[in-house]
């Protein structure tokens, strides 16, 4: 993976977890003692960051550094699928177990029909 793609993917993950935590760029910047422009540049893949700053971001977003650095499963033509899965995960995190089990069963049934 090219370095610019790595920066972009990392930035997208920062943005995803920041939004999941209902933080603005300014709030995250304050938590890690950086500027809002720094967060913006990281999220847009314009700037890379040190491992120390990445660790501070992960800590502030309540995720492991490993989760923050995990690159997407899908790329290229499957990019849309990756984004949909991220959105589904974000929604699922706020649901109770019974609803998630019913949803999973529904997906399995649809998968068998499509077959």
C-alpha cells in the first residue's frame, strides 16, 4: 500500500472513531494537545503522525492503537461495501443484543434466499 493511501486510511479511521465518540476535531485536538488543523490534516490524509500522537489519539477515542491502525478489509471497487459495513458497525454498537441477534438472523435468511 502506498504511503499516501496509508495516511488516508488512517485518517478515515480517526474520523470514524472520533464521530463515534461524538467529538469535534477541536475537542479531539484539545484532548491530545494538538491543533484542530493537525486533526483535520490527519483525517484528510494530508499529514502523517508520530506513533506517540497516534497512541494519544487512540487513547482519547477509547480504542486500541491496533484498532486505530487496522486497515479496511475492502478496497477498490469494494470500497462502498467497506463504508456500509463501518456504518452498520457504528449503528450496531448502540443496540441491544436481542436486536442484533434478530438482525443477524434476517441477514442470514436473505443470504440463503439470494443463494
